[in-house]
C-alpha cells in the first residue's frame, strides 16, 4: 500500500498514470500524420536531426508531393551551402 507521501507526489505529477519520461536517446523513429505545410516541415526537421521518419498522407499522390516538397527545401539548403549533398541524400533516405 502506498504511503501518504507517495500518494501526494503522484497527485502532484502532471503526467497521466502510466506515462514515463523518455530521453531523446530512446527515440529512434518519428511518425508524422498529414504532410501538409506543417507536417512536411516537422518531417524535414526530424530527418535532418537524424531520426527515421515515417510520414503518412491520405493518398499516395499527396505523399509523393510532400516528399518532393521536402526534397526541394533540402536542395535549397545545399544550394545555399547550408548542407552538403551527401547530408541531403542521407536525410531523404531516413524518410519513409
């Protein structure tokens, strides 16, 4: 049976029961549902940060358009010498 102190601490914790803090080192894959302007931006940042990223869109055509949009913005970084071509290729390989 939990003590009064343990119950008080549990009540003060803003996380729902069963949740736990996860360090960034445990996260390997990020999922993004909806690859419009915001979703594509989130997916782009995730692949640039080195995470395998799974993007989902309503249709395959919209998914391809989003992938092309992300590739376009990564290419702009290459053109502006903010990213190397190899880094762009590696980032796009992490996008599923």
